[in-house]
C-alpha cells in the first residue's frame, strides 16, 4: 500500500520536524488522513493545525510538462505559433497516439471508445469502487493556441506522475480522460465526446447522418481514424450514471480575472448554460434606387433590429451573468445597390440561470415575430440549435479543491465558468468540479494564448491533491 521510499521519507520528515509522533500508528492511515483531510479515526497526535507534511512530496516536473505541450503543438495543420488540430485528421490521430503513449509511460491502462474518447486508468487498491476521473480535450480550432484543453490532459497525466512519485496509492482508481472533439469545428457539434458519454440519444442518432463541410460523413471520418468500426454502436459510448464518483477538469481560465487579481487558482462553482439560435428573414429585395422607402420590406433591417433587440433583452434580465451575442449576420445578395432580400442571424446567449436565459430566448422570439410583421418580411426560420442547462459543481468536489488550494498555500477564489467545457456534460453523469489557472490577458483561441509553467505547475499540484482526496473519499 505504500512504497518503501515514501515510508522512509515520511519517517525522515517526522523525525526531523519532530511535530508528529510516530508511535505505533499505521503509517498508511496517516497518509490517507493527510490526503483526504478527513480523520479516519480520532487521534491526539496531530497539532491543532492540519498536517501538511505530504504537501512537500508533491513535485511537478514543469520542464517536462512544458516540453510536452510544445511537442504536442507541433501536431498542427498551421504553422507555429498557431495550432490547428481538427477531429480525426492525420494530425489529430498523431496527437492522440502521443497522448496514449504518455499514458502508457505513466503506467496507465489505456482504452478507447467508439468515437475515440481515450481513458487511462491507474487502478486503486480498492479497484471495485467507482473511480475518480479527470481530463479535457486536445482538439484545437483553426489558428488557435496550445494550452486550451491540453493543460487539462497533459496536466492530468503529470498529476498522476506527481502522485506516483510521492508514493501515494489511490483507494479509488484514478482515470485520465481525453474527450473527443470539444470544439465544433468539423461537424458543428461542440463537446461531441462528452455529450455522448453523458448519454445523448439525440446526438447518437444525428451522427448517423452528420457530414462535414466536405460532405465526409462522421462515421467515415471516425473510421479513417480507427474508430466507429462496423460492429461499433455509437450508443456504446454512453456512461451509466454513477460511472465516476467525481470528475475534475483543469483548464486555463480563458478570461482575465485570475491574472488581473494576481490569484493562482480559480475554483469553478458553476458553468454557464449556452444556447444558440438561427434566424432567417425574407423580403422582396429590389433595386436600391428604384424602390422607394415606403415600399420596402428590407430583410437586412429586420436582422439589424433583431440584433439590437437581443442586446435589449439581455440587458433587461437585470443580471450581469446574462450575455447575448449576434456573431453572424449575413445579407443576401450582399450588393451595395440591392435591398437585402434575405438575412441570416446567429445568436449565442448564456446565463448561469437556465430559466432567465430561456426567458431571454422567448423574448428574442417574440421580437423576431413582431419585427417581421412590422417590416412586412417573413420570419422563415427561428431555430433553437441547442439549449443546454447550466451545470453546478458538486460541493464535495468544491471542498476538495478548496482544501487542496489551502494546504498548498495557493491563493484562490470561487468563480463561474462563462465558457463551457466537457465538464458541463460530465456533470450530468458525475459530481463535477473545475480548476482554472491564469492565462496571459485572458487570451484564448488564438496563437497568443499562454499560461506560465509556474501557473501550470500550481494547477497540476492542486489537481493531484484534489484527486488524492477524492480517491480516498
Ligand atoms: Zn477547452
């Protein structure tokens, strides 16, 4: 249950510090108490302050971690410093191989499911208990950076290494997960792997007919990467509820708060609920000179008015947590001397409160209908593409992350994730929590994305400590 080296180190530490009496106690029990933070039995040996002797055993190899991040970034379809790694492409397959190899080197047993979610397991000494999982993604949108997602995969493998080097033995098995396609780049579906793990029947069905921009089907692409073999059923990916006792994702913040406030760790309490809408208006169009203003039904102006209505309804929610964006507004035919006959608007709206966000969607729908009738255009489509619920982190995971940050003497704060992650979907099948580390100016999804080795090292340490605690729960 404990390596000799670790035991000797413990003895050394105890005798040097003189704080903790060795007595006749089972040293394993002491280790478990130290990691879990919960007393296994009443003991009078500890001083009033919590024992933190184990903290000093957690050593992150930040040089190797940085080298791995740099190496993984070379599996890219665009030149450095940008990274482009799209689902099931040759570069994605090579990157996956690189990760599986590292998992193997760390002594994890590796398996993959039908869509290429990759799992590396370290068996606990009570391996029939439900395991604890951690992980993130390694796909990268075109011309993005090398830290998004990657820190939570390579960092998770390093967290396992940290625990192994410390002599720690997990009670529950620990599992590192690489999620397939967190980014929607190729098939327009974000968090594809984790949505399936969470048991999305609708997605499993849709994937049978889903094609990419080149008309390559999802199944064909998956097969080219070695997944979704003939006998594979996509629904085989679904996890049963209760497959993990906890899930933790380490991620760069992708926002400026931690850096601006000089904090090391963000402990995520909730992930905002995203929804996206597609709206089309159609009018008669016409010549920009010949059709006089009273005779127009301008689909472009309807779109413009709807964009302003989105802003009005979002601000009208009264909460700073409600956001809405019109990121796409297209006009047809798109000529300076032609009244737009068609317009297409895509709207992203998010909130940590699902009902408040859904109220905003309802108001946007009412506005679209009103604007169409007022301007004499047709509302030819109002489609809710996705309307996901928010996710709350589980208290047991929050407590473990907070306790780990405190024991490691790292500054931290509770915060909301306004971007969404695979954790949003893992929360449907497991108690969930997320750890953020600062990133330069909050930059993400661009080549300037950067997190320092120091900050990554802190994140990995807190992750390792958190996993250790959850493993002993
Ligand atoms: Zn990410």
